[in-house]
C-alpha cells in the first residue's frame, strides 16, 4: 500500500485517537480530516472540535455530526426486526454502530478527496473487521489505516511519551490504564478488559455505566406500552416519537429498572473468546416488546423462518458484514415479514427484567373463536385433527414397520 | 378402525380421565389398563390406584410408576443440551413429557397384550399430536383412541351427567369449570384457557402454581453454582445429585425467587395461536447455566452450528416428533458437541431472573493470554488481522467495483 | 360444510373431470362453472368447451384461458431464480402449476359469485394439498370440493357406469385403465402409477411424452446460448423471446436431445413414497444455464445463502405453500440476489445432458487479474493469506491445545 | 516464527516440490523429511524416492505410502454419505484429499521429531488453507511453511534458475509453463489456469485426463449395479470390493462413458472466483447411486434435514474445516441417518451421464400398498387427507381473513 495523502479519521477527541491523529500526520505527512459522530455515546462533541483544531486540523476538515436518528432508523431498527441475538444473548450494540461510522468515513473521503480512512480499533478485536469490511464494501479503492496494527506504541508508557513529545494534552486520569475499556452508543455500553478478564469472577457494580445495579432498582414495578408499525417501534405510552427519541426514552426506563445487563463470554470473529459486560436497557425492552407484538401478528410460517435465519443474520452483523449481499438478502426476507407487525405491547419493568403482560393489534392473528375451551360454534372441527395426525404419522409408521421387519 | 379389545389409558385419577375410563368400557366393552406416572406433577399417585379399582380395573391392570429420573435423564437433559427454545422463549415443558408417556403406554400395551392406547388430550391442542406421533413411531400397529375427538360429551354439563350416571365420584370443586387449565411435570407448569384467553389482559397472580410472584421474592439475591459434565448438570453447590433430584432442587430455588414465569402467545402445530402462562423455575436457571458453561467450553464453530439447528430441533419437539429420525440426527450432532462441556457456572438469583456471574472449567477455551489488553508475549500477532480482513474483504471489493462499473 | 350452491371446477374436458362435473350437478344440485387452462399441456382446449356445453354448462360459465405467459413469468421463472430442486433432483414441474390454477379458480369464483371450487386430484397425492392450500390462502371462506375423497366411485367400472348412466361420452381408449397416469404443462410431463409402480424396474421408453429416448438423440452436439436479465432468461441464441416462447423453444431443443428425463422415488407430503418419471427438457437446460450465469455474477455470500435456503424453498413449493408468507419471504431474499444476474451462457446439448461450456457478462465478478497463474501486478498479496489462515486457525489451535491438555 | 529445525514436506517428486525441498535446506539449514502418498493420482512413487535420495534426504526420512484405502474409506465415503456438492455442482475431489495429507504430515512430524511441515500450495488457492487448518487442528504447536508465500521465486525463469543452480534435474517438458495445472487423486482430476482462465471459452478436449470426450464414448449404454451397506458402496455388479478398489472400478466405467466432467466457475475461500475443469467419473456415478438408494431407504424427515445441512457441510470441506467440531457434528447427524441405507441401485451409463433406472432393498420404505392407483385394501384412508389439509390451511385462512379485514 502506498502512503496515504489525505486521511479521514474516526475521531472521538480522546487521548488515543488524538495520538493517532498526530501519528498519521508525522508518519505519512498527510492531511487529516476528522469525523466525530454523536451516536448517543453521551459525550459532548464540541471538545473534539477544539482538540482537533489544537492539533492543527483545518476547520473545513472537521466533521462533527449528530447521526443518532440515522443510527436508530437505518441500523438499529432493521436489526431489531430480526430479533437478532448473537450467541443466544448479545444484542449487538457495538457491532451495529460500526457500519454507520464507516459509511460516513467513506462519504467524507469522497467529498474531501481523501484516499484513506483510519480508525482506532486494535488488531485483536472485531471492530477493525467491521470498520474495514464496511469501508471496502462501499469503496473498493479506499485505503484503510489501522495504526494499532502498524505502530510500535505498544504500551501505555510509549503512548504517553508520544503524546508528551507531540504536545497532545493528557487528562490527569488518562495517564494510567483504565481499569476496563468502554464503548458506548445509543443502543448500548460495553465494558471489557483488565478487571473483567477473568470470566470466573463476578463483575463489580462500578462497571455499570447506564443501568442501576438491580438491587437498587425501584421496589415497585412500572408498566410501559410500546406501539409498533410494520415492525418498528413508533410510540411509548401512546406518545409518538422519532426513532432516537424513542430509544432514549426506553434507555431511561430500562436503566432505572436495571434492565439489560449481560455478562457474556463470546467468540470473536478473529478466533478468540472474550468477556464483556453489556448494558442494553432500552434494547432489551424493545426486543421483548417486538417479540410480543410478533406473537399475535406474525404467522408461524413466517415466524419460524425468521427464527431459523436469525443466527446467521446476527453472525453477519457481528462479523462486520452489514454491507454484504447476504445480509441484504436476509433483510429483504425479514422486512417482507413485518408488513403487519403493528400493534401495542404492554410490559412490566421490574428489577432487571421486562415482562410482556399483554399485547393487542388490529392485525392480530390470534383467534379466540378457534382456541377457546368453550363452544367454538364450529370454527374448528376436532375431527380434522385425526386426519392431520394420521398423515403426519404415516412416514413414522412406515419407518417403524421397516425397522421391526429388519430386526 | 375396528373396535379395540384392550386399551392402555394414560390415567391421572382425575375426573376427566375417569370419565374416559368408563366411556372406553361402555363404548367398546373393552378391558382397560391404567397407566399413572409420577412425572413430578406434584400429585399423590395412590388415589389414582384406588379410583381405578373403584372403576373396576383389575389390580394387575393398574400401572403406577415413578418415572421422574427417566424423564429428566433421557428427555429433559438431552433437550437442554440444545438450549432449546420454541419461538424464542418457550422451554417446551409440556412437549417433552408426552413422548415418555407414549413410550410407556406402548410398552405396557405390548406387555399386557393390549391393542390400543388412549389419552385425554383434546382435538384442538398439540398434545394429541405428540401422544399419537410418539405411539405410532414406536408401534406402527397400535390403535390410538382420543375420546375428546369422538364422543359427544362436549360440555361440562354432559360430562357431569355421564359421571353421575356411571357412579364416578365427583369432587366438589370439579362440578364447575376451572378458571383455567393446568398441566404440570417436574420441568414446568403450564396454565391456559378461560381467564387467560384474552392475550391483551395481564394474567392474575393466582395463576402461578410453583413460583412466587416476583414482587414477593426475597429482597436479597442468592447465589448458586451448577456443575456440568458433558453437557448435563451433575451437581448444585458442589453436591452431586441425580437428574431428577437436581431439577427438583433448582425448582425450589427458582420458585422461591420468582424465576421462569413466561406469558406467551405461541403457534400451535394445529394452526391456531394460543396463550399460555408457563412456569419453568429450575429449567430457566438450567438453561442460563448451560449457556454459561458452553460460553467457555464450546468452540464458535460448534456453538454457531448449534444455534442454527436449535429452532428446527425445538420445533420438532414442540410438534411431537421426538421419536423421528430427524430429531435423532440433530441429537447426534448436539451430543457430539457436548464432550467437553464440563465445568461450573455461578449464578445470581434475584427477583425473577438468573444472572450468570462467573464460569470456570478445566476444559475452558478462554485464553486470557490471547485476549488480554496487556502484553500477550506474542500469543497473537496483530498483523495477521490485516491479511484476515483483506481476504474477507476481497469479494466485497470485487462486488463494489462491479457495481460502480455498471452504474 | 354446507352444500355448495355454485362451483368452479378445474375442467380438462377429459372423462374424469366430466364425471366430476356431472357428479357435482347431481350430488349438490348446484350450478357448475368450468375453468380450462392452457398451461402448455399440449391439448386443444376447444373440445373442452364443446364437452362442457354438452354437459349443460351455460356459455357464460365456461372459462377457457391461455395462461402460459403468466405461468412462466410469475411462477416458473421466480422458482428458477432459486435453482429449486426437490430432494436434490426434481424440478417441481407439477407443483408449480397448481397455485396458478387455484388462483384463477378463486378469482373466477369471486367474479361469478360461486361459493366453492372443485378439483379432480385424488386423496393420495400432493396435488389436492396444493390446490386447496392455495385456494384457502387466497380466499379463507371458499369451499373446496375434492370428489375423489368423497364419492364411492372407487373403481374404473363404477366410473364407467356413472358415465354411461349420465350420457357422458367415453372415448374408446378410456374404458380401460391407462397403463400410467400423466400430468403435463409447459414446464414438464410427469408419469406415474401402474406400470411404473415397481421402483426396481426400469421404466419403458414408451412412457416418454416429449423427450426422445437418449439413444435416439442426434449424434452431433448442438450449442445454444441463453441470455439472462436479473435472473430471468430473456433470449435464446440472441433472439429475445417472451417467457413462454422461450421455454417452448428450450423444450424443443431439450426434447430433441433427450435432455431432462428423471426417474425418481420421492417423498410425498402426505407421507408415502411414490415413483415418477419426469421430463423437463427445457427446464433442465434453463437450470443449468441459470447456474452458469450465477457462477460469474453472484458473490459467494449471496450464492451460499441461496444454496442453504433452496431446500426449504423447494419443499414449500412441493408441499403446496406457494401462497404462504414464508415462501414470499424466501422469494424476497432470492429476488434481491438477482439484480446483477445478467449475461449469457453457452451450453452444449448432447445425448441427454446440457453442459455449460462458457459464460460471459458485463456484470461478471470473475477477475482474471486476481486469479491468474501469471504475474498479477499486485492485485493480490499472497502474504495476506498467511494472516487469513492464522486467524481462521486460531480457534482450532485453542481446541487442539485444550484437547491435548485434557488427555 | 522461529526457523524450523526439521520439516516434513509433502513431496510429489516433481520439479516444484523438489525446488521446495532444496529451498528449505538452503533457506533454513534444516533437515527435511519427505512424505509421498499414493492417493490414486496415477503416478509411480518410486521415482520420488530416488529423487529425494538424490537431493540428500536420508533413507529413514523418506516416507512413501499407499493411502488409497484410507482415503476412500475415511474421507471420500463419509463425504458421499452427505451427497455433498459445493455450489450445487462440485464433488470436492481436491478438497477432500488435503486433510489426509496433513494428517500424515503431522503424524510423521511427531514420529520423527520434526517441528514443522511444508507444502507446495500457492498463496492464491484453497489448498494452502486446507493443508494448514488441518495441520493446526491436529497439532496446535506445529509450524507450517508455505514457500510460495515466502520466497521470491515468482516466475518460471527464476524457478528454473534455482533448480539449475542447485543441481535439481529438470525434465525437458518442465522448462516451459504447462498449459494448465493439474491435481489428481482417486476421486478426481482438476485442471485449471492458463488456457482455462477465460470462463467464456470452451475448454479443449485435451484437458481431459481420465475421461473420454463424451462424443467418443460408446454408442451402447452399459448397466451397472452398485450395492450399499449403511450408506457406503460395498459391491459392484454383485462383486464385493474394498473402498479403493470399488472407486477404481467406477472410475474405469465412468471414464469410458465420459461421465463426470464439469466446467465450473467457483468461489474460492480466499475471495476470488476461479474456473476449473473437474473429472469425477466414479464419484459422479457413486453420488447418483447413493441418492438412488436413499430414495427408497431414507425417510423424508431425515432426507430433508440432510438436504438442508448439505450446503454447509460441503462448504466446510471446501474451506478446509474437515477437522473441525462443526464438521464432526454434521457428520454425526449424517451418519446417524445412514443406518438403513442399504440395498442396490441399477444405473445406465451412457454418453456422459449415469441414469438411475432401478433400486431395491430389504430396508425399503416404499410401500406399493399405500401408493398404488389400484385398490389399496384400506392401507390409506383418503378422508384423512381432508383433515390434514384443513389443519395445514388453518393458519393460511387466518392470515387471509386478517389481510382482507385490514384492506
């Protein structure tokens, strides 16, 4: 790969990406464009602008954007239509944010005439894969620079040295190692590393960023009603909300009740296992609610097909293949199923869990007339079941007879 | 179907199966053999013996058996190796008990020279299918009699009339309709029908049979450690237990903490949706624990394959195909994966949920050496990730280039 | 089911459906509407009109339609986008025609105010299921009458008697049993029953309806080029053709070269195995060609997902679930993949087989630059493969190390 | 990676692997052990011994083995139980041989105290991946050396120069480039590269190594009967044969009749498309025969599950994951299904194709009694079909009613 001339950097304004910024300038002598996105991580963005300016970035090369609505509308919601869970439990909060960042990096590169993008993910994790596969899928000619795989700043000491030598301001609490590493966006917070590295040991409560420890959650349950249209949540307690506003609201509710904390050992795409503590308060409520509304509006054929496709879909997102033809194929199938997934679900939030307690819909397929224990007025002829069972049994009978014959 | 000469009846000793018993005698003039099993439903069996005798069953035709160990060892545990959930949430507590009952019915029929078996499931539900598919798969020549699909005793009044005319004792509280219908075994209790038929309305707390309402659960968490060998739980808090003893223990713990209550609208195999309240206290803890131990002992290739097979496996059990070649094929695959699923999981039980907080194993695949944020002493070469990403990206780049070319 | 008042009958004009026509009139005293479709079965339709009139059907109640273009465009082509094969070999020629017939039956019922439809499929086969599931999926209130499951005309003699008593003309060669039963449409001919019932015995050549016995095919190969746009064939040897015209052309070519004859024992949805001889000359060429064009225009991610979905898709069509949400979901996924499946395939037709010998496309993803054995000018860095392999191997190494440790 | 001390080389005796042998000696100063296997590629092995000796390999370090029986018994036959086809068409002839070679390389390394193995596969293909994943899965500490990814002998000229400088004998016809590259074993021959690189152009007949061009095949068909036991072929025309003998026999028959030639553009695991001409004469007959015997001995539940698992299974083998837990899980499922796959299939071999024309078995599930068009004496009650259809239709009716209601 030839040296880049102009690089768009995914820039948080923090120490690590500031070091990367400076390193790109010194290593390649290239122009740097910074991209700082508000994905709902809960940090001010303006300090990133000031820091970028301080590091010599021209004002027209500083991109600061609030992408929360796009994030929830075009990434989080489509994923939740699938009830996606990686390895049975993980709601993919980090995974789903990466493609959006790469998309904007590539778009800004094209707008500014940059030939490369850069990110601050390490060589051990999944995020490098997600950033880079997304970037290459959107622009096959883009260069992607991953300084952590290249440079020799392999210890905290070397990083601090580099920062000091390059006049990068260092906040007091950044001189030492953090006790664990955090990633956050509107969907979730993940914490991993260091004090969390032993999967036998319980994670300390102080790890939690947006969720109260479950014992400290209110002693009274709280009820919430979520309304869906075509598979997407559109209102909470009857109040219509934009996607990001709605997820913010659910995060507040979930965080207050200690909902959506997960301690998981998962398999990274790069081949190793890692342990993380994930907080997905609003997402956990949303998943439960979406399942609730599907229970009455989705036919079993569609539902079972969705269930069987889901693990592959979740794996694709986890592995960084959001912008791949196979994810888009699965999305087309999933979206097709959601046409009538509309209605309202009532949930009880209490001490770490969201329990579905009711659901109703104009589009309900639940037929009390058919299922009732009372007289069904001929809606269902129980004698049909005899034929249904006989023909389902026929092959099993033929098998049993064959197996007896051969004994 | 010609009239049966001798019928083995799945007999609970309750009013409904007593009416069936008498109906079989009068309708077909046939000899009846009763089979009453202790599956952990929590009822005395001896009254069933007395009642059968009262209804004229010869002592040698009364089979009363404790099958709890067989149930958990040969049915529940193999199913839990798969982390089976039907429609994302249901732990299949009723489904998994039916094949065992059918197996014993068929075996007793063969031992007593009976040509038919009979069950008390209605024509609207899944249980008729499960009973009958299992019976036919084990004996292709057996007759199965399902009185609810045949007789005209279609209202409570007619049933009571029949009972009175035939000197069948009627407990006082059985004269009217029960407010809901219950099925129970060592794995779970299900409640459905009547007061539960409107899926929009919250189920009342009095439905709960073996679980305290979550608000009444202890205010202090309790920790439990479950040890696995080859995918099956073998000890609780370090104490080795037989399968049924272990599940009983977990039920106590789970019930006390309000764990495993599910309000679900599901799709029956016979084509309609139904709403049930399921209590699976021990099973919910067990599932969580099994996932926890798999997290560190199962490779991602095996784990992801299991995840992708699970929905089909669960559907087979739900639909009554336990004794089918395809369930056995899937079981072979799943069992193959469990060879090293051994170790211990620590869970926190609190207010309706079981949270995995730690797991450890001699067979762990978790490599702190690889995953660490600290110096890994060369265990992992971050530069490998560059090649890994490049080749995973190659097809995406070729696609992107093609698509640009065609624009 | 109450008696029907007006019935739309799928009417071929042959003896069997003429008997059904009369039986409906006499059994129910109902008005009959006939629907006779040209699906490419190769029979004149006008005799059906005359026969219907003779049997007392009012002219306005006689529907005769050429649906060949709709059949190929809306049913055959979408199915071929999936490369659908049932049980590895069957191209679903009968299965795919049934939904279209049911669709028109239901539409005509709605147009004529009929409350029922009727078909001539027996109670042992798949076609009854396909007709009826399609009808119910399109009109939940329609009645479906399947005389073969109802009447007592259970032998040839009784049928002939009924015909004679009711002045139904009987062609000479229809008095006895045919040596085998045939179904035909533009996609295929199937033959089954009687002389074909022993799957150990080779089918005689005289069974073949539209294909020459392979030994009699030309001794010289013939080449054909088929052009695709978005997954559908649009031209043969450079000549643009409508869907039905194109399939007719491929049938001529395939029939001449003895292509697409299949002797299969398959599993019917109703639980038994049956043996059929299928001739799908044009379809076999088309499948081969479609695969050929996908080879260069479809990415592996999309292709492998398609391959994994195909068996389920084919099973749905075979079982009669064309008009089901899950088939439509799969179709949405498949159609999504076909956007760039455009280009031309060259095949050699010879003695029973169609061999792909070349394929080219503007949308090709094949990159000679990458794959070449010659100098690739840096298109591909072989060193990337080392990292790719290392990370793919990592989990296998961790497994091997664990397994060695435990020994 | 530190320099290897002793390397086991997969050695063919040809020019390329001789150059590798010498390069290993000179590059690393290490001891080389050669492993030359007879996999049925049709070459003499003794010249490889002489050549190795000439290049200074100690006699005790020269391993020459006939592994044909192991190859067919433990690799080819298990794979054929699955009816494995990669991308719908490829019988995986090269893929399936690599794990066996790696297994012996690793075993010999352990026997001789070698710390590394080496192979002659390039950095662009799949074989490097297959060799290395297999090696690492069997010995996590082994080093694998792939000289083609390391050295700078990147042109024919440089290779010849190196050979001349190192006294490696060069056969006359090896000085120039071969017009295409060949891999062969008992299952197949693959040809690719150079004259075959344009997928639009028909491959010349001279590419064929073991199959006559189809036009030159006999004008008379030949019949063959293949007998299976538990899914594996055990006899041809009634004569019992060992696995390798049997496959050799089928290769003769298939080669004579021009059977099993495939022109394919496939997707390599490393991300590019490549075009190959594959000859699998015996394997093509075997696959057809295996399907034939499964048609009558395998239940639809088992068969359809196998069909749905097959694409993943084939992909695993293609990608080099033979020695992976997920391949072994799938194998366990597949093997479970084969218990009664026993019986005989009769095929007609003619002009490039193997047509199943008959099959019979003690274990047949085909029931002429059920399927017959004649009187079935009550084996099957056609009225059962009505109930079967009604309950399969119920959800579709509920859907249709819902959708009408919402319009």
